[in-house]
C-alpha cells in the first residue's frame, strides 16, 4: 500500500491529534466515562486525492489503530487503492488494513 502525498498529510495530521490533551482539542466532546470516550474530528484517510471528508470518531476507536500494520481510518464507503481487511466497522467509519492472503 502506497500513500499519496495528500493522504500521507491527512494521516500525519490525524496522528498528531492524539498527542494533544483532550481538554485542548477544539473538536473534542467528553463522552460517557472520561477521556477515552472523547470524540475527535479527524480527516478521512482514504486514498482519494484531495478527499476533504471529516469524521467524528471515538478517541478510543482511533487509538486502536496500529500504524505498524498500516491501519487506516476511512469514511464508510470510501475506497482504497488496494484490497483491505476491515477490523472495525461503524455506521460512519471503518478501520482497515491491507489485505494479506494467509
């Protein structure tokens, strides 16, 4: 899986959001039981060049991403350049990783 420059920028910008304290995030909303249930507004990480989709995701879901497995968070229905395995699916977003035959 190769990233476009635009896609890599969106991914990097999203990952940097996790370094910010929840109280300082402009788009965070505290959830039911503390910081891990906060909501974040992040950019879709699909491979469409210049995708401007924004998603509201649970911080705890976003923290589940495993960059070493090249997982991405994409809007439901947005396509990627290569086949993927969906590891989490909600009504509005999915966490996906490159499909690898076993």
